[in-house]
C-alpha cells in the first residue's frame, strides 16, 4: 500500500530554472493538497484540488502552478525558481467527507 | 497575530513523564482539530482528529479541545523515546475541502 508518493526526494535548482514536483496517490482520494514547510515552521497551503479538473489557491500560491488531469496525480510546477522557494514540499490527499489528510514524505528543494 | 500559535520548544522530558502540548487559535470558525507527529525527514503522520469541543483518547494519547478558550491540547502518558518528534497542531473550519492551518510545531525529546 504505497499511499502518497512524492518524487524526487531531493533537488537543487538554479535561480530561474523550472521544474515539476510529482505527487501520486493510490487511494482513489478526491482531495489533494500541496504544502510547503520552511525550517522550524508549520506547513502552509499552496494549492489544493477537490477532484480531477478542479484546482484552487491556498495561502501561498504565488510562483506556483498546478494541474489535476487524473484522480491519482497532482503535480506542482515552479516556472521561475527563486531562492524564496527553497523549502520542503509536502503533498497530501484525503477522501470525501470529514476524513483526515494523509501526507507523503516530501521533496526537499534548494534554489541557489 | 498568527491564526494558530504553538510554542516551538524544544521540550525535553525523561522517559515515563506525562507530556502536555498546546496550541491556541484566533479563528472561531475552526471546528476540526488535528495533531500530527513528524519524524525527521518524514511527512506528518496523523495522531488525533477531533471535531468541536471535548476529549478523545487513543492509547497513551489524549486530545482536548476547548472552543470557548480557543485552546487545544495533546497529552502523552508514559512517554517513550520513540515519541521523540515534532508535534504539529492543525485545524480547519470545514471537513470537506479541509484547508488546514498549522501551528509552528513543538520539537519534543524523550530522554531514556
């Protein structure tokens, strides 16, 4: 039972480069989320999706884009990487109703 | 003022002690309250999930919610070295889309 899988685990980018963080879940969950966690801080919501084809902004969406073409996948794209986007990125998913979110193990991203 | 306040610690206690972790919040619309445990270089793992006010117990863990005081607590009885981790409180106004707002996290060490 894989749960929520994030790739890559680590990545170093140069300023201005672009990349896509991958997230896939095998639990057939409708809801998916992207968070970022800065050192010593809690998680902040970047984007979320309530189902395939539907996405919406969270608290800190600037500099990021998402898409949700399938139930399983919810990639997060950085178009022009900036040092302020150095962080650990977590993807999560949940089922319908008042169910809790399940998290992946994160992607550690450094932008130099 | 942050929406959710949590003392970052660090907190260090001897094995077998009772641990008390707390969060305060300002948004009276919050109804769903969670505690997550996060080990180093891992994603958050759900420990407790409660709705509205009251207590919930699961093994050595007890979660309390006092909506009138906007205050939530997590108690760990008979603490073990394996409980050493960062504990994050999280809350949401709705159970559906569940846009979580996290506390900063408290780093806990249980000393053998």
